[in-house]
């Protein structure tokens, strides 16, 4: 329910602003921080262009009248898939740790991260 | 100064559920395994692995929600919360934002001013993160994913609390309820119950809330009370100086007794939630809700009534014993063995509580067996040991769970009921204390107490005091 309210809000905003899909330098910078990506000048311009095209495409979808249709979060008409609360995995540490670039004392080794 | 201000507090309480396996995979949730021995491709975020929901997690979440008077969302699902941190191998946490399992509940707490209702905004299900251990010397951290994917429920209260006392009362109420349900052991010191405190201050009488801060890393009731006091004063001081409170997350350092801001501005908190595509939604039927309801246990108020009726316990005993699920279960186990409810209650409320308090332990930390307390009660009841000796033996039971029958035997603590042996000792005491004997014979009733004491001392506490008294009076 909450989602639909949000979507309707976004739709109204779309109608209001025409050029809103132009990606500003601040936006691409911010998206870069969130995605932990460092882009070169050329890559930034390309990304700005690509993202605008994606948003334009979504706008196209938004032209459809979806009033009265529940938002869909999953493509299969399936609900309630469960497992029972029974331990089925053993200790596979040795194999799993092989995926890590660096390990120490049975643990994954990462650059020091302190909050 | 601070009287002019009102403190407004809301809590986010995370509770680790007592399931055998993780929320989305069949790895064990057992506490304390060697690092990364309870992990698999799902809970270490390997590409291509897929989560499957543990049914028991939903059952526990519903049970807690029903106990907290929530309505259950008939249609609910999971969402992805995106963030980068090494304790989170998927780079997202599976949680619930838009359609949480429970909403709009309340719990009643006792405050010095009477009963008060604290609203529950929602309860949602999510997965826990791994644990980071920082290398003190090197420039690295070690990651253990044993805890990654352990099921949590987050209970979000309304901003209804106004003091540290109300917060503690609310947490104790939640803990008792959840322990009664068996949904978690709720140990703050082991992190199976964690509370984040959202706090703001406003001038008394004002309606709008002030800017709030969120405080983390609170792992005892004492730390919570101290942190609330500290943060309240910090915010009032800022406002008094004409400054503004900044909305931020702060980390409490209980040793240094102060908090500091955790995240810098560059680390934007933009979680970009979206519906979790790897999990199908949940449709909770009326029948399922009814089935969970029918399995709800006897909660404290009913248990208290039953204790009074079934065991004939006084109000006070029934209230204290049922105040902790562990204590209540222990009481029932011992009573089942020795059939002397009031004696059991006395031992639990007296010596047990005294020792727990002395060693800053909770009832769930009791490590002795119901059998040994039952045996001790039988030894006292049949007169094999007297009260003083019993307390000594109990301390051994409490500390090392010794078998009182063999302990009393080995240490030679059995009460001497042999009148002949006792008589000989008493004769000696009389001979050694002519003055007290004379005092008694001259009508000083109190002098006999001294003689009883001397006899007990000579017997190393093993005599039956009633018998000593009787023989003394005969001989004098």
C-alpha cells in the first residue's frame, strides 16, 4: 500500500518536470559513492547519458495506466516457500575460504574497518 | 535547568531468535563455534546462491507480535537494504521495510506513576551480520560469518517513553515476554538482545519533537540508563548554548561514559531498499495465525494465579518466581521432585537470589541441577542437617552443583542425633563454663543461649539445636 502511494507521488512528479532525467554532475558523483565506483571523465559522461536513457525508458512504462493494479514484486505466482528448521549444512570452511583473496586463522582477512 | 525539558525516547530492539538454523540456509546458529565453521554459500553471499526462508522464524515473529498485541500483516515480504561493510558479504541485508510481518501493537509497563502503555510501531524479520575482529597490531580486520544470517526480529516502539526507568521497564517486559515464548534467550551481554535508543528533548509543553539521535552499542541495562542520562544532558546543553542537535548515529562507550558520532557525512545512509527478488512473498492465512495463537504459552499473569492456587504460594512468592521464565521453570522442576513448593520457593527467593545478585548473574545463569536442590531440601526436612549447615552446602551446590547427600557424608556434616554422644559433650560444656551455669541457675534465662552456642561450636555446627536445648535444661 505504502509503495503504491510512493509510486503515485513519483508519477505526479514526472508530469511536473520534463527535463528531470538529465543527470547532473552531483548525481553521478553521489551514485558513484554509493556504488563504490571511481569513474574517469569520459566514463562519467557516458554513464550520465546511459542513465538518462534508462530513466526515459522507465518514463515510457509510466505512461501506462496502472490504477487499480497491485504492484508486483515477484514474477511467479508463488507464495510461502519455506524450509524446516533443521540443520543441513556441516562445516565447509576450508572450501569456502578458498574463495577469499586473503585469509588468516580460519577467518577472512580484510583491510582494517572500524566504525 | 533540565526540569524545563522533556525527554522523548523510542527504541529499536533487535532479538536473535532461538531457531536451530539460520534464517535463509541450513547452517547452525549455535553460539561460540570456531570462526566460519557455521557458514555456507548462502550466508557468505556467494554469487548464484539462493535463500530459502526458515518457517520457524515466521512463527516466532508472529508469536512475539501476537503477545505484543500487534496485528499480523496477512501479506508480507522481504526487501533488500543495500550497504557496503565487510560484516555483510552480500553487500545487502535482507530485511523488511514496506510490509513488515507485524504492526500496531502495544505493551503495558509498570512505572512509579502507575501503568503505562508503550506503542509498538512494527516488528520485522531480518538477518544478522557477521562479526569483525580488529587486529590490534596489523592494518587488517578478521571476519567471522558464523553469525551472518542468524534470524533477528526488530521491534520498533513508538516514541512513548520519557525516562531511563521507563525504557528499562519496557525492555524487561519485552524480555520476559519473549523468554516465556521461548523465542530467544534475550541475553544483552551476549548480544542476543540489543537495543538502539532514539532520543530527543523538547521544552516541556511543546508538541513538536526535537531532533533525535540514535545510540548504539548498549549491552546492559546499566549502560542503557547511563547512556540515556548522558545523551539527554548533552542535547539540553547544546540547546541551552543556542546550538542545534544534529541527527546522527552515536556509539556509546560505557567505559569512558560518553558517546561519539559514528558515521561521517561522506558515508551517506542511502539504503536504496527494493523488494527482495530472491524470495517469494508470504501470505499468512487466518488458520496459521490461529494455530500460532493456540500454541501461545501460559504468560506471567496466568502463571502467577496458578502458583497461588496450585502450590498455595503467597502473592509475593508467586510474583517473584514468575518474574523470570527460567526461575519459574526451575521452581517447577524442583517442586516436581520434592513436592514442597514453599520450601523450594524459600530457597530460590532467599539464598539463590542473594547469590545471583552478589555475582551479578541472572536466573538463566543458574548452573546447578534441580535434583541437587531437591535433595538438599529433603536432607533438611528429615533433620539430617540443620539450617546453618544447609546454607553452607547450598553455596557448594550453587557454585559446583555438588550432590548434597555425598557432600554431607564426605565432610561429616550430618547432624548428630545420638543423644548419648551429645550428652557427653554437653556435660563437658557445663564443666567448662561454671559461670554461665551459675547465671542460669540464678534465673538468667539468656545464659542458656551461650551454652547452646558453646555446644554447637564443640559439635562443629552438626548438632540439632532443639535437642541441645532440651538436654541442657534436663542436666541443669
